[in-house]
């Protein structure tokens, strides 16, 4: 074993302390399992805490049936009906549990129930909320419940790769920031809950830490991603940064306008500004392409909140008021907000079944591995996620993954830890790092840093693989990515293992994951030859050009992507 390295042994190991990870961990701990959550930052700083508009929950049977149908319709035929049924039917229980545990949902006194607001693609106001800081409120409750259940937290630990013993995933290793030492975690079951990979793009609502580490770990371990090319671009990112302006704004009555001050969404969809997100994003892109955008370069449209009464705006969208005041020094009661589509959510991820078991390329569970939340693909979102459904998914399927992992790790006859497998995995990592520290012919004179490469990667992905796809663009993007990979190989690290607070190493590892996922994304995007939901092919004018995909595997550099039938 490595010098100074620590080994933690537990029953259930959860990678990620967002809403999915906390839900999974609480369920596993409540089932009596020794459960540890490991995350690269404090759980309350996970992306879930930034979620704004709300969590969907139909409070009656009738509305739950409607929620199911509307989710499936928005998903453009790619949803798994079974998954959606579970999601929508379990929602009321989720809300009741959070209420009981103290989440201060906005209350409707007349109906004596949590207030609902309308969200895109929905016909009834079923998004429950705490102002526009719903994620923070849910996370606070979930964190308290996890602690109460006895979950142990290890944060400031960057996990690098899964450890396999035979075909079973038995743990993971990573680096603790404060010490720079390598650490091992050995478990009867490992649950991936590492969130999305929005950091692949230039303009994104995601934070810099959304680097898809869990998806990359799974791919490197030979576990396929499903629907990886299906990425949601939220219509209203603040211009030019892409910070999210929640759909709650349009839910409360805000309207999109082009440079002629026309409320253009009515021309594109019967639900106008509350159309599904893919439709609104495409409408904005079309308006910009037709020269009806604002600004010197005509590259944004405006969100008009002036018709929302100020007292309602302050009460229900405080975050939006803060954001526009702090960043743009304007107030939404008097000024229009410049917006552009922003990379927001990965519908695809680690393929898994309804109980969170990760699946291999032919659909069998990968022993010991589970996934939940944004890094997983349960099939609830299909080709286009409905706003408010992902917090719900994180809780519903996180809990199921935790329960299943707890039940299945109890069946283990032998302890899962294998010191040899762990040492071997970490030794090969160390060897690779040493290579990046040594000076050789290739690297001599190189001033490349991982962050330079990451910046360029974002530009490539935004230009060649974002809101509209063509084979020509994919080919150009892949060529640029190949060159970038060569440049990345010339990066040299000044500090290696054992160096405390080594941010250079963290940047390096995250960029490496992003480059890996970018290649998988181009490959998956090129394989999908039809337009569906958020995936729009400009070189295929009609949907359903290739109505049925057989499962495909792309095995090159150990990537594997899988596609489901349309
Ligand atoms: C700005 C914004 C607003 C949103 N608003 C809404 C909304 O109103 N309603 C809704 O339903 N959805 C919303 N979403 C989407 C939703 O918030 C996310 O999809 C969901 O919270 C993801 O939860 P998660 O638990 O899967 O991941 P996250 O909350 O992203 O957590 C990931 C965890 O993994 C850890 N991690 C990652 N990599 C590593 C590693 N290598 N080693 C160790 N730990 C690691 C992180 O530290 C973190 O703890 C919003 C998203 C954004 C970006």
C-alpha cells in the first residue's frame, strides 16, 4: 500500500454528496448499513444546492397520471414508461417526507397544501418550491437527515477511479486535498452520484466542478453510458455568462422578446413561453440566426419580467432579483434581462435499471455498482427533461439505489476489499502521473497548462457539438479534439502526489475526464442520425430518419456508448 495512505472500509460507499448521494446514503444507513459519502467539496456546496425553481410533485392520483403523460410527451418517445411512473407516483411521498422533516415549502393557505407553480411542458402548476432557492432548502433537510441516520461524510476528497476485483466493483481511490495523500475506500457496494458534466461547455449554468467525473470513472471501468449525446440547453442563461435564470421566471409570467420587442414564442409553440425547453431553446437560436437578436452582434434575446407584480417577484424569485442586481446592476421590475441558451443538464449517463443498478453493454447489472441522479440514466427524461423533474429523480431514484445497494451488499459472502487490486490501480495511476511530471522530448518548452486545454475544449464543444448537430461539424470538432489531446499530453505537472491543496493536480484530473467524455460525446452524437428532443440535427430535416437503433458499441480507447430504440 502507498505510504501514508488511509483505507476506509464500509458497506455502502456513495460518491457524491448532492441530493442523489444524500438520498441514497440516508436510505442505506436507515437499512442499517455502514455508509460513507465521499465528495470533492462539502455536500452543501454540491450543485443540487443551486437548484432554483422547484421540484415536481402531483398531489392527487389524477394529476400524477397527467404528470406521467406530460413527462413522456416532453421526452419525445425516449422515456422509459416504467421509470416515469415510479418517478411521478412516488413524488407525493417525497414532498410529505421533506415537509415532515422541516423543508419550508411555500404554502397555499386556501388549499392547505404546498403551493405549485407552472413549469414548461406542464399543464398544471405542480412544481413545489421554496422561493427560487428550492435546492438549498432541500439539501439542508437531506443533509440533516443523512447525519441523523448515521452517515459518515468525507469531503475534500477527489476520487479518481473505481477499483475492480474480478467483475465486481469493490471500491475507489482518490486524493485528499489537505494532505495530498492517496486514499482508498473499500465497500460492498459503490453508488455513483457525481452529477453532470456542464463544464464541457463555454456557456453553462453549471459550476466549474461539474466535470462528469463519475461518468468518466464508469467508462474507464468499461461501464457504458446511455444517451450521452442528449444534453439539455436551458433557454434562459444570463448573457454572457450562462448563469441560470430559472424557468420559474416564465412560470410566474415572464416573457421572451426579440429585438423588435415581439413576444416571439407564440409563433413557435402553443404553450408559448412555457413550451418544453428544447422548443424554447431552438426558437431562441432561430431568432438569433434570423437576425432578430439584441446587442452589437445580435447574440441574445430579452426576458421581460415587468408584468410580474413587484411584491410577487421579490417573494417568489429573490435569487433572480439578487443575481441581476449583482451581476448586471439592473432590476427585473424595470429592466429586461439579456438571455441566451446555456448548457444545463445531461439526460444521459451511466445506464441503470429502476433500482439504480449500473448495467453493462448487454443490460446485465455490473456487480457492486449503482448510479443515481444526474450522472445516471434511468430513462425518466428521455430526450428532453421537464424542469423540476431532476430534483425529484435525485430523491426517488437515489433512495431506491441506496435501498438496493444496502440489500445486495448484505448478501455478500466475502469482504469486498482487495488490497492487491487497490494497490495495483493506484500504482498505475502514480506511474501515469510520474510521466506527466517528467520532462521529455515532447514536453520540452511546453507552457501548456490543464486550464488552457480546458478553455479550448469548451470552445470546441460549444462550436461543434452543442445546440445543433451536423456530421461535418462533428468531423471538424473531432479533428480539433485530437490536436487538443496531443497538446494535453504535453502538459507538465509541477507537483505530484503528496502535495497538499494541489489544485493543479485537480485541474489536470478534471480536464482529463472532460477530454475523455468529449470524445465519447462526439462519438455518440455522430451515431444518432435523427433529430429527437434536445438533440437537433441540421443535416436531417425530418425526425425519425433512422427510426430504430440497435445497441451499438464503440470500443476504442475503452469507450462504450449504448443507444436505445426510438
Ligand atoms: C443552476 C441550476 C438550477 C437548477 N434548478 C433545478 C430546479 O429548479 N429543479 C430541478 O428539478 N432541477 C434543477 N436543476 C438540476 C438539478 O439541480 C441537478 O440535476 C441535480 O441537483 C443533480 O444532483 P446530483 O445529486 O445528481 O449531483 P450534484 O448535486 O451535482 O452533486 C454531485 C456531487 O458529486 C461530488 N463529486 C463530483 N465529482 C467527484 C469526484 N471526482 N470525487 C468526489 N466527489 C465528486 C460533488 O462534490 C457533489 O457532492 C438545476 C441545475 C442547475 C445547474
